[in-house]
């Protein structure tokens, strides 16, 4: 069996400290039996190594959306909007996240269409709005089953549930995810 545990390895934290509901700095370890199979290290916009690249990625996504729309290429615009959704969530830009979700709202492919709400849920998680994140993830899973799509959004939902103190729900979701995705794909 697997489990979800909150541990921590960040500078300035005591080893073995348990996550408190709403704590946004505690990494999560995904465990199957005695083997760690993954780790979510907290919100991306808090990671120093990514901060310098995110504004450039956001600007590039906005430019790509604009160019694709100007060229009358909705397929390319939706691909760029997927990048916009995730970049906006990572840096905490709600307006751009909502823009991306609006651009993706009518896309036929559910894997792509759901990246708008996935981005908004990730943004809500990053902002500590755990109930909002959970509600959005529930909408996502009603369209995009666990293990489907090209972005692993389920790990952030597990993190949301864990931080909200809903460990049993987090573990059930973790088991569903591991049943659909080989564990070696969850480690990176």
C-alpha cells in the first residue's frame, strides 16, 4: 500500500515537523510500502530556481496566444493558453490564469480544456485557498479521470487534501493515481 506523508527538508524547518492545514512550505512525500516514489516540494512560485524563468515564460505564452489568434489558428492559441495557465498559476497571476481558463473553456479536447481549471486550482493551492482548490479539482476530475491527460495535476490535489487535514481523502486519491500511473513516472 502507499501513503502520503508530509515531511520537510527546507532550510529553517525542524526535521519531522508535521504539516499544519494551510502550511504552504512543507514538501509531501509519496510513499509505496517502504519506497519513496515521489515528492511534491511545495508551490512552484516559491522555488527560487524557477523565479527568473517564469516571467519570460509567461510573456512568451502571451505572445504565442496573441500571434496564434492574429493568424486565425485556434489550435495553436489553445496550446499557448495551456502554457499560460500553468505559468500564471506558478507565479500567482490570477488575471492571466483566468484569461487562460477563458481561452480554453470551449476547446474540444478535455485534456487541453481542463488545463485552465487545473491552473486555477494550482493557483488557489499556492494562495492557501484549499477549499477553492479542492472544489476546482473536483470539477476537473468529473471531466478528466485520474491518470488521464499530459499534466499530472493529481499530485497537487493530493497536496491540497493533505494540507487541508484530509489525509484519508489524500491517501485514497494517491491509491487511485498509483493504480493508473506507473510509480516511476511519479518520481520526476
